[in-house]
C-alpha cells in the first residue's frame, strides 16, 4: 500500500466519522429564546395570536419511519405540567412544520399527520398562557424520530397516552426551549 492509498483511506474514515457524528437537531426561524405574542394562547385570560412557530429538523437517525412533535410546559402548576401541542404520524420525509401548522382548520400540517388533544381540551396548537405572576415557564418544543410509520391513535387520544406511545417508539429526539411569563 502506497502513501496515497493510506491518505485516501484515512480521509474516507474521517468523512464517515463526521457524517455519522452529526446530531439530530431541531431549530426554528420563529423562536428566539422568549416567546412572543404570536405564540401566546388566545383564551384562559391570555390575548395572544395562538400561532404555532415554524420548526425544522435535520439529521434524523437511520431507521426513522415517522416523526412526532410536542410542546410541553413542565412549569405549569398542575403537578404534571401542561401539553400545548401534540402532532404525530408525520411522514418520514417531513423536515419542517410551517408556521401556523398547529391550526387544524388551515390544513397546513403534512397530509396524514394527526394533532391530538392538548391540556386545553382541544386539538392543535395551544400557545403559552402561564398564570399571572408565576414567573417564567419553559416551553419545550421536541421532535421525535420514531421507528414506526404510524401510531394507531387519533385526534381524541389524550396527551398522556400519545406520549406513552411516542416514548415506546423513539429512536432519537431533539428539543429547543423558549420562555414566557405574564
């Protein structure tokens, strides 16, 4: 083996390591650390626009057959947090949810996806609405790469049940956190 062959072999190994080392990531053009009135709920004493943010992800793990996206507030004074959005059965070629995809009447979410009940008691995105004076709440936006094409659940499935099945089929997940207080 000559020196040129050795260098080529080393470069191929390094390229393979770099490609496999890329992490599953989630990002948003709309989330900048703190939520704005755009992502605040309209109701429960809040007067926001209730528009879900744009979300995009990359570097899904091998074997991904579908995705799920959730938004969760662990700081809600309920003893179990608060589920603001649950979308699942997103096809494996999905790489983005457009802004306002959480509005189930608009039909923006990818075909075949399901948006189930949040803790507001309705389907679709329910924005931030922490109690006044309760301080900053963290809103965890998470995308899950799943090992199944579909979860056998519908829009009436409660958040806890959907999250149980998401957890049972997660290959990897990626999150971003934004904050809000009133």
